[in-house]
C-alpha cells in the first residue's frame, strides 16, 4: 500500500514542529490541520488551516505534554483546493451533506460547547452520515486547567478562535482514490449489570440497573467501580465507549465525556486481555491522519511510549462518524 505523498514528495500524516516551522508551511499556502496549546496557535499566521486546542500528543518519539510546539498534519489537495467552513448548531447537521461525493472531511469541535453536545446527540441522524467519510477530534485544554481554560477551534483563514462552533475541512479526492475511517477500541463490553438511563445527556442522576431504579452515583460507590473503565454500548457489533468524567458528590451526579442515550443499554467495559495500542503494521504507511484519547494517554501511561505510525493529538473525544471516547481513530487514503 503506497504512502500518501504531497507534491513535494513528503509523506502526509503529521509531526510536532516549532511555531516557526509551522508558520513557514502556512506561508506556502499548503492546507493543514494543526493541534496545539492556545498560546502557540495564536502565534501562527493566517492561512489555509484549521486547528484546535490541546497540549497532549503522540509524536514519533512518544507521547508527550507540549505547550510550545504544534502538531501539523498536511492535507494533500490532489489538485482541488479543500473547503474550510465553520458550523454552528443550526448548520452542523449538514456537515456530511456539504462534503464532496468522493473525499473526506476533518472536523474539530470544542469540548463542552453547544456544538459538542448537539453533535454527540444527533450525529447518527445527520444527512449522508456513514455515507461520506468523516473523522476528527474534540479540542481540549490541559487537565490542570479544566476549570479555568476553555477549549477552542481555529479558522486559520481569519485567525478566529471559536469556543462554540465546529470547524471543518472538506477534502475532494480524485476518482482513483478513496478514504477509509477506522476505529481501534481496546475495550470490550463486559458481562456485568445491564444499565439504562432515563434521559439522554452528558450527566446522569438516576438509572436502571437490571431493570431496578437506583441513583447511579450510589451504584458506583457501592460497586467500588473503576472509573477508568468506560460504559460500553453494543451497536450491532460496533462497540462505543462512554467515559466517566467524575462524580459530583454534593449533587450525587455522574458526568460523562460523551452523552449516554435513553434508548441504549450499557455495561461496564472489560479490557481485552493482552490488548495494547497498535504499532506500525502493514497499513501503517497509509495512515494520513490519526488521533487518540487523552484518557488513553493518562490511564495507559503513554507518555514516552510510541504507537508506531499512529501519531497525532491526544484529545477530549475522537470522531469516526460518531463521537467516541477512549479509542484511537485513523484515516487512510488508498488507491482503488
């Protein structure tokens, strides 16, 4: 499988670089997807790029927290200039309908925003969802600044930082190419209690455990639950994680990094025996974009460890059509 290369012979995919290096790339007019802490992102010039705030990365040399450099993915235009658009809650449902018939879209959504909530709840019903490849991530902040800093996305054309809208780059591919989105989930659904929630949302008070009503926070406490393990829903064989953000002891409320749905049954995850993050394999050279969850970075101790060809931002949520948690997502562009 051939490595995707740009007109200058450099492999697509991404790497960490200094602000000065990134600025030089921007000034050439290339199309870029950039992740970084807010300060270095604000130092970049305007140009054909989209970005999001995050200080955690999987670099070629291993996982790291880096607040000075930025991670840059170069997007191969294949002769047709990609389109950059901002989407608010009113227009977000058109994100796939606006995408090219043959191509892919990269989306970045600010965490805890109205767009984040709307996308998480409604993406399965968007027009052309699952028909046109859509991949991306949820921007975030340093975990020590969750209460002070606000996740943002950037429209590089104007340099505008936005905390409520999603930014998207639509990329057209030639007829001999096609895009493929893949998910790597190290969790499997356990065989324990069946859990349902009466309301869809990013938090829960009450729930049903094996059909019996209970306060979810009380259930977690009584069970001695490991909050590092997500809830897992089985969508006809596709396993989707919902990670637990924490428990508000005063309100007896449990908060999540993605919404739970009122019509879905969940069970706590079991880690797959012997599972580890993927490293370079037969498909490694075809990886054009990838991102991983910051919870994997923290819980699995990925600082200083590598995941082969899968480099990129460690995020507050991964998008492979739907909003995901505790997964690795990647995009490849292959020849027919």
